[in-house]
C-alpha cells in the first residue's frame, strides 16, 4: 500500500516504537499484577530495557536499515540500540551492583564515542583525540549521573525509592522529546526523527508508572534512554554543522536541573511541589536551547543571499 | 557527478586529435558541477557544488586519456543557506564525515563523436564504478594565450546506491548530474 508521505514518517518515527514499547511494558505490568503479595520477590526493572531498546531499534531499521559494518556514523545507532538494551537488562537485573554498573557504562560511552567520532579521530592530532575522548567520556558519565539523580529526585510509590516514579518517567520522556525537537530544529531531520522514535518508546513507561507504580521499569529503561539520547546528541553536535555548540551542552545539562528537587528545603515538601520544581529545573535549559535554535533559524533566513528576490 | 565530469573530460580529450598527452588543470571558475533532483514528485530542483578541482589528460589515443576530479561536498549551493545546511547534514551528504566527492577514470573508449569513460565515483563514502558519455565542447586559446579545453558529461545516478537513502519519498532517488569542465593546459 502506498501510504502518504507524512503517514509513513509518523509510522516510522512514533507509532512503531510506541507499539513495541507498549507491548513490553504491558506484558511486564500484567505479569506483575496490580498488587504483589507482601512475601513475593521484589519485581525487577529489566523489562524497561526491552521497551526502549527494541522500540528505538524497530524505528531505526525502518528508517535506516541494518548494516553489520555501517559505512556511515549514523548507521552505528542500530548497534547502540542493541548495546543500550543489553546495558538496561544488566542494570534492571542487578541494580545493586554499582561498580559493575559504572564500569559497563564507561565502556558503553567509550564505544559510542569511538563509533561516532571515527571519521574525526583519523584527522585530529593525537593530543586532540585524547582530550576529546577523555572530555566527552566524562561528559557522558556526568549526563548519566544526572539522569540517575533525576530518578532519585522524583521517586515512585513502589518499594524501591531510587527506581523513579511517574514524574521521573514523564521527565525522561519529556527530556528525550524536547531533545528530538532541538535536534530536528537544528538542521538534521534524521536525528530529530530518531529522537522522536526514542521519545515514543519512552512514553509508555509513564503510562505503566501510573498503572503499576510498584514496577521499577525505569531501572532498565533509563540506562537505555540515556545511552541512546547521548548518542543522538553526539551525532547532532559533530555532524550537524548548523547546530550551535550550546544546544547539545544544554541538553546534557538539563537533567541536573531536576536536582533542584533534592535541595534540603524542598525534600520535605509535598511530592507535587518537588515534581514542579524538578520539571522547571529540567525544562528551563531546554527552553533556552529552543530559543537558540529559533534564533539560529531566523538568522539563517535573514542571511539568505536570495531572500527577497 | 565527479565520475561524469571525469568521463566527460577524458572523452573530450580523446576527441581532440590534435592533442597528445596534454595535461589540463580544471579551472574551477569556468567549470560547473550541478545536479537536479525531483522534489515531492512534482518538480525538478537544481543545485551545484562550488569547489571543484582536478586534472585531466587529453590524448589522441583514448586509452591514454584520464581524469581525476575532486569536489568538496560542503560547497553544495542551492541558493538557500538553510537548505544548504540541511544538505550538509547526516540526512544527505554528511559533509563532516565525507568531506569530498571524487571521480577517477580507469578506461575510455570512443563512442561515435563522444567518449565513453569508465571510472570510480566515490560519494558519501561509497565507491562505485560508473560509465558516462563525455562530449568535447571545444579547445582553443585563452585570454593570455594559454591552451584551454572544455568537456561536458550528463548522466544520472541513484543516490541510494551510495547509501543516501533518507527521505527518498520527498526527494527522488534518481539524481541528474551535469559536469562541465574547462581545463587550462599545464
């Protein structure tokens, strides 16, 4: 069937990943039941990884297809989806093993950096390569720490307060959705569309956080979201010439804003007040980034040498 | 596009019997590498690359004709800055990743009054052998007495063959190329 162009884009960018993600989280929710028995083992968060990673991968395969050894940097995002899924499964299954978690995160960030910067690394001086890899590795891990703390700032009502709740799920999905808009608005429809696919895969997590508040799905989903969003932002930063440097930095900074909710004066406040402060802190940097993207768009139109002809 | 240009140049050289093993340097200011692509299946849209460099060898024996051409992908120009930036992104040329488009000829044969040039076109990091027909436009003296020669090739490629598969329903897979080169004899 020859579907209209916008319908196909919607299917690739949103409907398919949302469907894959919904299937995974609904299956997890049904398996867990509405209220687990007190003596039942604590539910684990690994199904969250199966919502985000495969959801994103399904859209990626439709949009870009699969090549085992891609010739272009964007082609490695499919491999990043597999890596993100594996990482999310490990973190969902063994949430208490912090050293293992951070060691695997460091390796995953390095792999994404090497795959994304491969064309650049051969052109840069050795000192630049070392500085770039070290600096970006630290930036990636700080972003990861920020999304961890975002979950901690917005705990759920389940037995695991660090697993994040409905507000954290909405916050993460909002972060990814806003980032997708910023990537697309900065000049790469591909990165914007893939960001939209990631946001669509994250959306059902919020639904499940409301439906089954005891399920710590963000344990497995958040690592996958963090790695894939980081990879998309890295692509945008280095391969979308029109993107202002401040935009990816503001995206990576944004989750730290949610940490305002962890400040001592706010810790004892009602949950909705903490959630409001966290949301404001999260989205303010993204709003600033949106302003920069808009400004750059208007400037590009004003600089058009043929404008008015 | 580069391949077409190369083929055109080679063919022109071979079609000029008075020349024997002459090497020409591409004069970018009098050369043109342009493309046309169908937009939304309703119209044909044109653009060009402004940074073109290379050399070609013209000889009466087609087997001795050759061309090497390099185009900077970032020099794409469609008379709209925002669109040019989009074309430079990963959606299309990904110029930060694939800085150049190039063509290097491997063989040439006469075909009527034109030359048929084979060579390797490298675009978006993918190299493929193509064959193009090259027309000799003319050969003669320049303003300072230097020898000049001009060639043109028109051909069509599929961008998906080169891994440029994004938005194929918005912008056609088939891309028409026009490579028109003027060279100055070294």
